[in-house]
C-alpha cells in the first residue's frame, strides 16, 4: 500500500510524465492546436494543495490548468481529448488546454483571462456560506494575476464576509516575460498585499510538496470551520516557456543559469530524498510509475486521435444567446 506521503510523490510523477509526453506530441506532430501552458517544475503546488481537499471542495484555475486538474482527480483521457479538440474532451473540444473541467471530482473549471477565476471561486465560497455548507473553494493563479484589480476586490469581499476560500498564488517570478522585481516595489510581497486586505497569508516553499500540503491543510481547515479566507503564496518556477512545449532561455528575459538553479531543486527529487528513510524502495517505485504513466498517456493520445471532432451544427450548445422579441 502506498503511504499518503508517497502518494503525493506519485501524483507529481504522474503530472510530470503526462506533461512531458504531451509536450513531445505537441512539438513533433503539430496536431494539438490549442495554446498549451505546461506546469513542468511546478507540480508540488497543485499536488500539495489538492491533497488537502475533499471531492466536495471546488478548485478553479487559470490558464496553467493541467496540474491542478490532474491533482484534483480530473479524467486524463478527457483532458487529452480536449487538447486534440475532440467531442469527448472535457469541454467537448471547444475549450482547449486553458478551459478544462471535471465537475465529478470538484475541478470546477479554468479560464484564460488573467485573474478571471479568482472572483468565480469567491462566488462559490459565498454560495457555500449562504447555504451553510462545510465546503471550501480554492483558486490557483500566478503572480501576474496578483497585479489585477479583481485580485484585490476578491480579497476584500472574502475578508469582509469571512468566506471559505483559499487563494493559491503560484509565484513563478514571471508574468509571461515580465519579472516580478520589475512590477513590484522593493520590500513588498504578494502575501503582504493580502495581509493588508485582512486575509491571513503565508509564504511557502512551493517546491516542497510536504510543506505545501501542511500549509494547505491548515488553510483549508480554517476556511471550512468558519475562520474566513487564507492566501498561500507558493514560491515555484516553470521550467518550460510561458506557453508551448519548448524552452525559452534564449528569449532574453531569464538566463539558462537561473533555470538550471531552479531545476536543481526539482520538487520530485526533493520529495524522493525525504521519503527514502521511510520508503526504502522509493527510487524503483518512481521508475515504475514513470513507465506506467507514459503508457497511460500514450494510450490516451491514441484514443483521442480516433475520436470525432465536434459537430459543427451543435457549436452553440451551452452558449448564452439573445432572446428574440
């Protein structure tokens, strides 16, 4: 039986493997035409947080959506079908990588507009509070979204009404190619901004899945028990380009040395090192998991390629249309 801590590593290995395989298909075949934002290097944030939640808790994400979707239990086959634009995709082939959803496991959705789902998560938390339900809403977003007005409006509303929402900022230091230091005044921080709005906040090493899980567990408990919102600022780093499967060290906004420094602190390697004393066979388990998940992903791709594209006659299904007078 896999322990709870080893399961977190297993979930990170799955996300890493799935995205690496999909990135190769994306680059080599050119059949996935949706803009795709990979979380390679950031797996600990999604796994650490989602492992502290129940199925009934709702998770929202921004454009970098695959990791929280999978960490919450989202269907891999439906995700891959969505990337290929097929009718059986989780958004019926109409949303692509940035608009994924699996309501059966509490992944309530993702969207491409910067900061959009922050307010939607607060709305869900407001509904939970009104209904007296012991459920929590969680919203994942990057440091770029923390510069948007909706971030501050949502913090304020959640604090005033003591809503059961956990704000999760995956601070990977860049808003596309704009570094955090060029956007924020020296001596300030995202968690400090949240504190100023009355939202208790904590800064966590986002590449330490166990530290993230412990912080998330405390935050979720506080929100669920009526203590109001919490913000987690998780320090992490994406290894690939902002969008697409490739590297971007030659784009001029960050150096190869910086990227390699962060890669040396790989969240998967760090978790395995911690687990070796309690799980002596963890290294062989990781190798077996990688083989298992590569096969799983290749099968999901093979399946997706056989599926039909959406029927053009039904493209407006689910859309809001004006009422004829």
